[in-house]
C-alpha cells in the first residue's frame, strides 16, 4: 500500500501552535530535505534510510514560530494513497 503526506501534497493545512507562545507555526519544509545527500549534516546512506523508514508512518516537517523564532519537528500522519 502506498501512502502520501497531506501537508506535502497540499491536501491539509498546517494547524499547529507554538508550545511556548501559542502563535501559529509556519511550515519550513520537510525534515528529510535538511538532511539530504548534499547536506553537511549527514551521509547519503543516512538519507536513504530516513526516506525508507518514513513512508508508512508519516512525514516529519520542520516548523518555526514567527514570534519566538524556535524551530520544531512536526509529525504528519500519512494518508493511504487512492
């Protein structure tokens, strides 16, 4: 069975609030994009294992508070693909 991320595909809005101040968090991209094969933070082998492990469980995104400027990891549950 295939899965899709509703946030990546624009099917659902980001509806998360900052745990510190309550402001609406802003989407800053997928977590795996920050650890891509050209990233200085990891190897290409590490990147491939992250992609394969996220498919059925969901997708992780980086979100940031516009007020506090704190960044968080936000987990989005995957939807079964039609």
